[in-house]
């Protein structure tokens, strides 16, 4: 399955996703600029991404925990999600995400 990720420089990457993997893990393993400091425990918000409009309703809604973490980042938007909380599945084949500046591995969030 495909996962399209636009990085912080505006470059789009086509990644190969795997069923059951977190979007964050796919992005990290492809070497894109994502900090994902807590490794997927929903306690850092450094895996912050923006979801392309057409995909928002296809994702399961955020938990309260995820919403609380998103509230801690300065560049949060309506379509913000934590990519470690997005599980890849067939329905999400072709998902489009954009990495937030606050997810950069080379900068403090
Ligand atoms: S990796 Fe820490 S909240 Fe997603």
C-alpha cells in the first residue's frame, strides 16, 4: 500500500506502507525528517503530521490523549494528527500526509 508524505521542504515522497504499521514507523524507516521521540507512545507530539482533507474522515478519530498532545504543539491545525496513532490498513492505501515543522528531527519541537 502507498503512503504519500510531503516533507518540511515541500518534497513529496512515495513510501510503501505495511498493514498494521503505524504511519510514523513507515516515515521514520524511510529516513524522512521525523523525530518521533517517544517511539509511538503518544507522549511527545514530535510525529505531528497534517492529513490531506480527503483522508480525514477515513481515519479513526483521535483519542483524548492524542488531542491533549496535539494541544502542546504551536503549529497545530484542524487536520493535525500524530502519525504514530495512524495504523496503516487497506482502506488507507494512498493516504497523503504532510510533515509538520514541529516533527523535525533536527530541531526542538
Ligand atoms: S511518536 Fe511520540 S507521540 Fe507519536
